[in-house]
């Protein structure tokens, strides 16, 4: 079941606590940055109440960043089919969070940051995205893959307002919904 809730003003503070722990663990990797991404990073946006965090490092620091998170109890889950992104299970249940180590400049990072930044500045797209998310959650019975795939159309509208190229948007569509051909109109 997919749960989508109204924006919670506590999410930035929750992210800050998570980021503080991650930054402490990554202190030996000066290139590492920690970004709040996903819907909880957009003021006013309805979201699944799970904080999404990208730890961004150059490719040569990925292994060190993975090792640093494992050292503080995160369980490395591999890339889960997403290039240039390593997923982790947190060492505890609260706060609910998804943590990823991502290669700087990768399409995955550019996608996350583009969606966040466009939705922060475009209330019309933020509200359209929220409406789709709430509608899908209200259907009930959707798994995460189906939920993600069915958001693809509205996410493409968001990404069209970013600096991502048409080819990059097509690759994101294929990652989120491989069963449907990318619209060419």
C-alpha cells in the first residue's frame, strides 16, 4: 500500500538530523555532499512520509562512501538496477528514509535535483504532481513499481521545465516505466 500524506513542516528538520549523521560518517571524504531530494524536500508537496537522501560523490569516492555508511550500520543493497546509485537499508526504522550513494553528475542525481528544484519554483507543477500522487494512493493496492510508473507522465511535464535533454528525459521514462514507449510529441 502506498501512503501519501500532506506536507509535514518537520521534514526539513528530520532531514537535517539524518544529514548530520551521514556527514559525520563521511567526514574523511571531503568531496561528499548530502542532498534532500524526493517529495519531502519540496515545501507544500504531498508525499510518502519517507525522507529521500542522496549522498553525492565523484566516481572515485563511491567505494569509500559505501564503506563509510556500512561502518555506521547501513546495509548496502547494491544499485537495484539504477546505474550510478547504490541503495542502503538504514540501521533503524525511524526516521523512515531512503539513502543512496550517487555518482556526481550522473543522470540519477540530475533527475532528483531537477525534479526537486522545478517543483520548488513551480506551484502549478507541484500541485499537478501532488494530485496524481494522491489519486494513485487512493486507488490502493499499488506496488511501488506501478506507483512510480504511473507517475511518469506528470514527471515528464516537470522534467520538461528543467535543463535535462530530451534523451535524458527518455532514459528516465524508460527507467521508471519500461513497459511504455516514451512519447515523442
